[in-house]
């Protein structure tokens, strides 16, 4: 006995070491930590409330990626689950208010090569993380919809019909893209959402298929406290990137180099990429509202427009500034930019809960009429442009959240606390192919409004002082070609 006890004690350190290594080697879940499972459950409960007790809802996650692309979940699926698993499906049964995830099985080889992706084999962990009631294999989804459990009369079946956003895209741009595809007689491929609806209708014609998108859009319009925190951080990173681009600006720098400076700030601060392709245009390039090529050299005397924000944990922002390439505004540029900034301030002055975008625009236009009294401009075309700006209705822009042009309508509706949108006054001077605008992030609060991007330099003197500082492009310039 003594010898056995001695041998056991002798081996105990090795056993403990092996056990510790085994425990430590358990792969982490890679599940998000920004939102609680209770918040996801509250969102799903709102869906149940909207679809009622005689309906089902199914939300299709993003398809898997090929090549070396990094998977990103669709915004709607992430909004309801926080789960980043390809080819996943969420079913919400309004009849008993239960939720189920249908997931693919684990790919052991892929997991060893890329890291953990939560799958069917992690069912108990997934339920504890998400608050979902059941987790089943993707092969069971057909039985859920078309199996013997379905008794007449069939419930209504909701599914999103709007194109799914998966990163640097927005619903409006996706719809334009689908329209272009539909007009191509050699393509004409249906959207993934249209194909899914067709499968549902063909395989179970007893269902009345309804659109879930308006319900989810309405929910996403008003942000929770945690969502506001995420958008605030995305805005902070966007502002820091614009400040770095200001510092890096000088004649001879290329537009793409400012893009590189901004991306450095994105990744340095924890973003996973861009919320939309950067708009960085010097001179006449800025006249194109969504100019994206970024191939030109910045020229002395031109204004530069920059509009850019990161994809920060499924949330983004939208901030724009314009500044002189040589670091000093001309008198004409100063007059135009000062007008735009005064217009921005006027718009913010009238944003509060209970008013509409039209009321804000009308009140701000009256303020600007008073602003223009006694003002002179360097050229007649400039005065013509600012006068036309008083009638333009696009200064009050779009919602921002999981997408830069986020779902949910902020125009023509009463504003509510938690809405986030852009205030974006702009003017065009076609005679010089000159476009001037500044864009900021407005958060409606209980008592008024907060400018989330107010810290980003907009005072013209502050911008000039920022440009005078050395930027990363000067500190670490591009290596000359041999």
C-alpha cells in the first residue's frame, strides 16, 4: 500500500498538469460578448408580439463563404441571435412562443484549420449563450415546416423578403444591385431571399408567406442603450480615422493613401473592417457623391471630401468632413463651408422627440434665411447654390445602425428617443463641379438631441490646425518604386 501511495503521489503532478492542459485546450466559443442573452430574448419576444399566436417566422442566416473570405452573419440573424454560424436558420413559433436554431454539423477539419464555429454539436452551449429553446440539425428543418406536426389550418409563415445585409452594404444599395441583375438578360438570377420564399411556397403551399422585413426594420429603427454604445464607439473610431486623414493630407498625397491611414485607425481600434467603401475625393472627384476609386493625387488649392466609418462588431457610423488639401481655406471655400456648418447647427437646434423631419427642415431653413441676410459670396454661383440649399430636403438624411443606410424610416415620422440618423447639409455648384457638405451623427435623446460626432473637427480654424500636424502618411511614407 505504501508503495502504491508513493507512486500515486509521484505521478499526481503530471496528472494535474495533463488535466490543466486539457481544460485549457478547450476551444473558446467565439460568441459575441456585447449583448446579453436577455436582450436577444427581448427582441425575439417583440417578433412574437408582432406575428401573433397563429404564425411562424423563419430567418435565414448568411450562406457560407468560399476562398479566403471571412464569414460575416446577416444583420437580421445576428440581431436576433448574436450567432455567427454559416447556413443557420432561426424558427420562431408564435403558437407556443418557442425558438429553435437549425445548424449544420461540425466540420472537424475546418475547425482545426480556422478555429471554432458553433455547430449542432455545441447545442447545450448555444442554448446557454443565446437563450434559444432548441438547437437541431439543419436536416430537421424540413420536418419542422412540412412534417406530420402541421395540422390545418396552416399558420402564416413570416420570412424576411428584403435583401440581407452582410457588412459593407445597405438595403437600398442591394435593391439597386438586384434591379441591375434583373435587367441583364444573360443573368437575371433571383435573390437568395426570393429563392428561399419560392422553396417554402413550392414545398408547403398551404402556408401564407408574409414579409418579416417591415417588423424587423421597425424594431431596428430605435436603438437600445447597448446599441447606442456600439454606434458611439463606431463613431469615435470613424472620427479618429478622419482626424488622421486630415493630418496626412498635403499636395501630392494620393486619395488611396488617406484610405490606408483611416484603415490603420480602424484596425488599431478593434474594427473588423469598413462599414462601407470609403468616399475620398479631391477636387472634382468630390462632386460624385459616392466616388470610390481613390486613384488620384491631391492637388494644391482643391477641397477634399472624406466620408468613412468602420464595421465595429456589426455596427457602423457615418461622418463626413471637407478640408483644403494645402491646409488653408480660400475665402470662397471658407464662405461655403461656413454656410454648411451653420446649416448643420440650425438643423440640430430643432431635433427633439415628437417632431418630424419636415418640421426640422422648415425651421432650419428659416434660420438660414436670417443667416444669409447681409452675407456676400465670392462668386454669384456660390450665392445661387446656397439659396437653392434652403429648398433642398435631403439635409435630413438616413438612419444609421447595423448598416450605414440603415433600415427603418426617419423621414415623415415623429422622432423618438433612441433614433440615430445623419444630419448632412449639402450644396452643389455645377459650374465648378464643386460639391460641399459636412455630415454628423444625431442621436435623439429624451429631451433633445446629441451630436455623436461633435468631437470631429469642424471649426475651420481647428481643421487647419489639425492638417498642420504630422500624419501617419508622413511618418511612414510609401516606399518609392524602383
